[in-house]
């Protein structure tokens, strides 16, 4: 069931290169560095076809491949699957549903029917009553193109983009849920089923690990230009929004500033620190949307190219015109937004309360496909981030 809200809903596309997708033999050096073998099978198309079958045969809540309670008893970020569909082109559309207890802005309650599947009805944050038949969260949209080894995230104002969570969901499903004849073996245990991987050629070895990871693709900026920006940067502005909520107020402030290397990806936890800090000491505003606070961190630093690419990966979900940004300031106080160095294409759909279906998304994407430069060709000065994986280490 869909209801019109606004005249247009703009979807911003970010492009990710599939770095690894399949079975690998992994060895770890004494230094901690991983040595990864060639791909031994279970490519992107095969895996996503099995994912589509697996999702279709389960209730909505059963599509989350990890438990709703973490090992420490806390509430983890959950990920469910609304829909997966393969199209004649060989492309897949994936609609996930993200439930993050610390991010309640724009939360919607997805109603489940007696069969455990979504009805298409929703309730908002202000609903007077809820029940077990509602799953709170935000939709996340992904376009998987195996023929190009590309994943495209599609970010609307009323949806989320979380490439790490998407990769985690795929990895967990394959490693702990799916069955591939000739490739994996199940050993039921008391608390979980252990799945081991091998190949039909060596069926008894079971020494392989499934990996699915992506890197953001950068098309606008050459490596040399990135180096110049890094060399001239005197300090950076890290901008994001935090949500002041009861959940955030009760969250233990585990993130600490001391002991962190200035630009490591773990530093993004600083925003979680600010979120819990503001929830504790600043009352939540009464007006709608008043519980969102803009945070800007000024960091004196000269980043390396590798760190800049990492920040590009982190900012992949930042939309044009939004507060969230990473800005590099040089000695002349000239600002350079990180958004200016990644290609972001755009599509337009009519707004709806219900999550977009795979068919709705693919109709627009297929019509516009030839206009998206990352799918047409790769410029000579394109920068690949193969040494800076966005994927969650699993």
C-alpha cells in the first residue's frame, strides 16, 4: 500500500567495486597480514540467486542471519531482507531493512501479517501503540551488477545507505545459513550449525572461507590530485548529525578519544560518543525533528592518501546538500569537500510510504543505465581503492 507524500523523491547512487566475491584460502602472517588465494568458486551471481531463494522461503524476521541479542546481551544493529530479485540483464536488486536502536530518526514500523511477511503498511514514530507484528527501521536499496563487478547503493531521504551492513548480511547468510551442493558441509551443534567450505574437486578439505567485500569507486580524482590535497591540508572538519534519544542516553560511552590514531576508521566512533554525551546532558527538544543535533569536529591533521580514501568510503552515504561531510582546509583556508571527489548519479521516483519494490527501482535504473558513467567505461585517471576495503572483517 503506497501513499503520495511529495512530488519527487531523489535517489543518490554511490558506486562500489566488488573486491572479493567467492571462496578463498586465507593464511595469516605473524604480522597479522592476510594472504588470500585465488577465487575457488561461488561467484556473485550464484550466491545472490541462492539468497533470493532463501529469502523467498522465510518469514521476514527469519531473514536476519544473526541473533537479535548480542553476546554481551545488548541490542545489535539488525538487518532483514524485504526483497531480492534477479532481472533478465543478470542484475539483482536487493531491498534490506535496517534496525539500528541508536538511530531513531525517521523510524518506521513495518507491519507483518499473520504469515510473517510484510503487509505494506507502516506506522510512524508517533504511533500510540505497537506490537510484535511491527519491525522498526529504515529501508536500504542496493543494485548488484555481477557483469561489471559493481554494487550500487541508492540513498533516498527516507532510506539509509550502509555498505558495511550489506556486506555483513551477505557474508553471514552464506557462512551460516545457505546450502551449496558440493561446496559446504553442515555440522549441527547445540547452539548453532557450523558450515565448512570446500570445492567439488577437493571435497574433504574444508579449508576455504567465503568473502564478499566492496570498495568505493572514485572516478573524478586522480591519485596525484589526491596527494596534492593531502599535502596542503592543515586541518579537517568532520561533520555529522547525532540523534538524542532515550536509547542513546542509556548507551554506555565506550568510545574514547585518547589512544586512537587520528584518522583510523575507528575514529568514527567519536560521533557515537557525542551522541550519548548530548543525550545525557542536553534535553530532547519537543518539536518534531528537534532531537537531531549537528556536530562538527575540527581536527588538526595532514591525512595520507590511504586515509583520505578511507574517509571517502566512510562518507559514501552522505548526500549532496546535507550537513554530513568531510572538509579539507588548506593553509589559505580554502575548503575542499570530500563529496566533490566521488561520482554520485541520481534517479527520481514518485514518493511512497511503502519501501520501493525491486521492479520499481529496476524500471528507472535500466532506463537510465547508459547515462551512468561508472557503468559505461572506466576513465584512465580513475582511482581504485583496492588497498582500503570497506567490507566488514568477518
